[in-house]
């Protein structure tokens, strides 16, 4: 029995400490990738971030069998950086985003979690590629930061899309989810629906490679995460103007696409 607990302890220690988290990859484009970038330089990961990473890794199911984990650093300004921990497990691939103020040592208590399974290695599982760089877009207004993250989603053979998750960063380094929307999706006839957001208005276009057709628009109440108005000029696409996921529009607005398999 003592041998069993000793071996279990060794496995747990190996799981937590054998990961590549002591240094963080820093890309020229101030972004992160869906693979381990071995060409870009690295910087030492701050101690508080390493401790947060260890906590995340420790909480992952023991049976998950982590094959690798690594870190990216993204700079917001001279004081605030984002750290993205990528964890590649046997059944799942996730990234965890943490904000860190290196002046005050404030750190995110709850990281943003993104499902990276279908984005992994530049969407290697798919013939139709939907992700485009940057994977994170940063906007600043009056010292406040808004962060746009892309999540590649998939459900069987009927749904392929990219969901944008939009967060605000608070002074205490916590994140608030403003809303989510389906940036791009593939229709059943292999065309693409593309959506562009400006303030609270999202416009929708049908991309047939050779032609682009305006389909409509909708207005979002960001505070309540509800759709105020919807305009669709082609009834064929009315049901999928906001999302082709089969879920309610406002569910996607509030949660994104949450099925993970």
C-alpha cells in the first residue's frame, strides 16, 4: 500500500512539474499560436504565474494524461501582460488566459478557459480552415481594455464555426464576458457566413468565394446579452443569420458554444 501511494505521488509530481511553464514564448506579433512555437524567443515566467499554472495543472483530472503544456506571453502595456497556458491532454486541449500586473502583482483569480481541441495545430483535423490571425485582438479605450478571443468549434458533420468571445479586463485583473458571437461558419453547401461586429451592430455576409452577398444585420444589447433587432433580406438564411449551431441565439450570446467533443 505504501508503494502505491509513493508511485501515485511521483506521478502527480511529474505531471505538475515536468511541464514547460518556467518560460513563456514571446511572438513578434504579440499573439499566441495553436501549436508550440519553437522558433520565437522565450522569457522567464513570473513566479505568481507559475504558481497559478501549477494550480491549473493540479486540478486537471489525473486520468487526463497531460502530454505537454507551455506558455505564451502577450503584452498589453508596460505594466500588464497576459499569459496563456496551453494544456494538451489525451482527450482535451485547452488554453487558460491569466492577466498579471507586474507593478502591483495583481493576478486573475479565475482564468479564461478556451477549448483548443479543434484549433490545434492550425486546424489540422479539417480541410476547411476558418481561423485567421490574430487569435487575440486587443482594444483600448480610455485606459480600459477589451479582449477578443477566437474559439474554433465543431459538432459532428453539421457545424463548423469560429466563436468570438469578448471580455473586458478589470483593474483587479479579473475578466468580464461581454458577449459571444459566431464570427464565421460553414453552411451545408460549403459556403461561409461571415459576421463583422462594430460596437453593438453585427453585419452578416454570405461568402461564395467568387461573390459576397449582404444578408442582414442585428443589434445586441450588451448589458442584457439579448438581441434587440434582426434584419434578414434572404429568408433562406433567416434561421442561421446569427448562428448555425442549432442553439438559441441568446444562448450563444451569453455562453458561446459549450459542447466539447
